[in-house]
């Protein structure tokens, strides 16, 4: 259906379905072979279907350790991004100062650069400062691009929120914290939740920057990469991939539903 209400042409419809198939067919194949009975090689169609590999994956200590590390890194990176990204968005959207646009550009630059450039830059900085590789170097690496996601969501919402709401709150006797709690936060809450969800999803499956900042630690994407090179049980890798798909898909879906009506902001246009 086109924006003017008329049905889309056959060619456009075919192109849309072709694009969706191209994007999602590989995911369907990954999910299918998470249930295969074959351990060493894949055949199509699978010789049989089983849930055995899900139990095997849960019993493997290396899988549990990788999942735990990735969840912890993603959670803390998201928290750091929410705090710093929101503060940066408030400063850029509500203040006028020399170089404001340059600061905004520098804030979004990490996600615009190729991951390998960011990874090399972070590794060089950590080496120069003699910071040992640890859990926190991974968090710092992930926070560089997670902040961008939160910042983009928050700054857009700040710009759509009327400054007169804050002025009215102050005129009525509210202090800074009360204004933030009862006026600002309700207007930006869904944007922050959506940005946090997207940041969590990005951090959870990040592999390029992690490769340069993890040292000897193994997050889930790095574990999957090593299993593809030297597989022990091929279907277990597919099971873990299904887990990654679910963990990253759900936050993105929630972020979509929370922000699709984001245009209705209190005080907008006043």
C-alpha cells in the first residue's frame, strides 16, 4: 500500500518481498539447523530434528561464561550510555555555545566510523595509558558507540519538548530535581528506554571493537567466531546464534513500539 492509499505495483511488491527474503532467509537457516540431528556436517533437508543441542548448549561451561560476560558488559555499557548520552543531549539541545555543532558531530562520530578504526584507536589508547585488558576495557569500548544511540534518541526528544514547560515549572516554584522528575523525565522516558534497548542490543552482539579490547576474555560473539573456525559441535553454535537473535530482536522490537508514537510530546509546538 502506497502513502496515498493506492496499492503498490507488482514490481514494487516483488522487490519488497525479495529484499525481506534476502535479509531473513539466512536467519531461518540458522534456526533450522539448531534443531538438526547431524553433529559434524549439514545436509538439506536435515536428516532429523531434535531439541538435544539446546540442552547441550546449556550444559557447556564455556557457553554459560560467554553469555554471562556479554550480558554484564551490555548492561553496564547501556547504563553508562544512558547517563552520559542523556547529559550530552541535554547540553547540546538546551544550550547555545561556541562549537556546539562540532561537539554534536564528535559525539556521533564513533558510530559513523568503521568498527575496526574505533577498535584500533581504543587499543592504541589503552596501550599508551598502560591500562590492562579487563572487563572494563570492553565496557569502555562498547560505551563509545552505545552513547551515540542514546544521544540520538534523547537529543531528538529534547528538541521536540517545549522549553516553556520547564520555565512554567520553575515559575510555579519547582526546584531543578522536581522539574526533571515531573516534567522532563516523562517527556523523554520512552526515548531513553528505546535508546537503552538499542544500545543493549548493539553491545550484546558487538564483535569487532571487542576483539581489540577484550584481551583473553571471551564474549559470546567472540566465542561464536572461534567456534566457526574450530567447531566442536556445529549445532551448538546455531543454538547460541538463535539465543543472540532473540536477545537482540526483542529490544529492537520494543524500541520500535515505544518510539513510533514519539511525536506526541507534551508542549510540542508551544
